[in-house]
C-alpha cells in the first residue's frame, strides 16, 4: 500500500462506522444450512452456519459444528445464499436530481432494501449527507453507511449545495481547505479551469491528508492523474479515458480541447470515435502498470450509460417511478418522446461504445475497479442500478464472483476497512444479504433479496417491504422533485 493510501485509511477510519445497532440492540441471529459466498472470490461454501452476536459475526462453520444458542433467532438458510452487504461506490443521493428534503426518506431505504449497505456519494449537500451519516451510524435513520464528498469542484457556475466553482489554482486550494474543515470525507472534481488548478488540488489534498477523486480533465491524462495521487477516476466516458489509451493521444487531445472551446459537438463526437478506433493494447498495459503502482482505482459506471443511451427501454409505467417524486417522474416521462433526448442518447452510445472493452482490458490487467451506478440519472433508480452495474461488469468480462468481490471486499478495501466489512468471516461486522438464488451462477440473482442484516440487525422480507412502503409514501407526498 502506498503511503498516501495509508493516510487515506487512517483518515477514513476516524469518521466512519461507529458500529452502533441500526434499530435498537442487535439480536443474536443464527443462519443455518446456508450457502455462503464470502466476497473473497472463492467458491461458494455449502451447508454453513453463521452466528451473529451483537454487531459482528461471532462464528462461522459447517452446519452442526457451530452451537446455536437457544436464545438466538434461528433462520433456516436451506437453499439460500448469504453474501456480504453490497456497496454502490458512485451515487448522488443529496444533489442533482435528488433533493435532500425528500431523498433521505426515500432513497436511503430503497438502497438498503436492495442489499446495499454502503454508498459513496459523489456530490451533494454536505450538511445533509453528514447528518445522515451520523444518524445511520447511531441507528436513528434507516439506510446504508455513507461516505461523502459534499459539493464537487467545477470550473464555473453558481455556488450551491452540490457544486463549488473555482476560477484559479489558488481558489482550488482554498476549496480543499474549506471542504475538509466542513467535514467532507474526500474531494470530488467534475471540472477545473486549468491543469494548474488540477495539480493544485492534488498538492493541497496531499498536504491536508484528504483523498481526491472524480473526472479527468481533458488537459490531464489518466497516468498524470494517477501519479498526482488521484484516488479514483470516475467514469470511462465522461473522463475521456479512451484518449489515454489511444495511439493518437496528443493530437486527439488538442483537437478535443479546441472543439470543446468552440462548442463544436460534431468534432467532439468525431474525436471520441477516433479515440475508440485507435485503441492501443500497449498503451493500455503501460497505463495499467501506472494505476497499479499508485493504487489508483477506476469506477467504470457502465450501467448509467447503458440506461441513458437506450431510452427506448424506458417505461412510463416503471414501478420504480413510485420512488420518484411526481414532478421529477413527469420530467422523465416527458423525455420518452423528446427527440433531442433521443438524439443525444444515440450520440452518447456511439462515443461510449468502447467502454465495455476498456473495462475488460483494465480488469484483465489487474487494475482495481469499483462498482458504481451513478444514480439518480433519469431511469437510473438507486438500488436497482447497482444490480444493473454488476450485470454490466459481467457482460464486460468479469466472472460473477469477481463482480461480487468488487462490490463487497473491493469497496471495503477502498475505504480502508477490509478487516471490518466486505467479507463473510468471523469478526467482521454483520452487514449481510440473504438471497433466494445463487449469484455465482447468475449475477441477476443479487436482486432476489430475502433479508438484509445491517450492523447485526436482521430485517426479513416483511420488514424490508414495510420500509419500502414508507419510502413510497414519502415520495408521493413531495410537491417538487427538483433541487433547483
């Protein structure tokens, strides 16, 4: 582990996960005769008993070898599958389309009921996110663990709860300082005014011992960002990742920058198509070595693009729209017949057509990848979208077990808590999901949630359904679904 990653883990451990029960004292639970998929990538272990005491897994072993206390709640896991709690490492739950005035009551339960016990929020209202973070850890709010950046840095625009514009390297440094003092868990970049501002953020984050992540600037390659200490690169397409592995990188970057300045969308598309067509395995391998050396992670976010670029699949009667306030749902339904939306979707589809292959190339080269769904874009529903992302990773070349490992053990390793989360093992915090069918055989089976165990508290299907019903009711009461 690189020195800056050690600092990241020490810093993260200072605020995250107090291990309080989510809803009163955690009960003693024994799940018997269950098949365990432990999150390490190894084959499923059949006929297991997992004993939970307090907030952690007290014992685990072959059924019959583990004594089940008479006082324990006994759950027959015959024919069922136990996995670690899932993490969605790229969400927006308190900004963009998600207004914290309603999203805490709607999206947090929706995530947890889908087996997602942890999220990394990539830009939103910092005060709301930190309040939810405290409340979910204290057990007064029903939802997943939260890691949050607060407002993301941008090159221009109006300052508000979800974005923080900076016009210079000096302002970028000041933003890092302010956000850390306000309690941000890391710094998120969307855009910056210059290369100098980017490297100022990198330098200030190193001085302040706070991680930074986000989009690549067009002026900065993936290798340069990695060498500067960027903790994770978000998105392949929106970070122009194809440029960094193109044989014509320098020429294409120059053309793209010029086209962006002029607002020349046709040339932008042409450049991205050329970048995809000039992919270099040698450059990809060299970049992978740099990313591995520096401990830089990549979050492909394939699902949101797959959904966004196929509006013909959107459904006006999608049952998940019940978790979207009426005004926002109306906007999404209207987009179904909007020709401009359809045209933009087709363009994005062409420009991002190589993202799956890039994901596979990075994965096979040993680059650490995070599972993030980029919800709440139109029809990218929190909870459901994480399961879609797992399926997209499998379609890109992951095995089912590798995809699960990335969303569990990988996420825990990223946040520096691998000894507490991400695997089913003795001593780990009991954040677990009980499934009706085997995700090692079909990754879509992660959707078939029977129960969620959050911090040692067992929520069966009836309890999950009750939480979902309250979330639907909360969404229905909202008068406006927009943050602006």
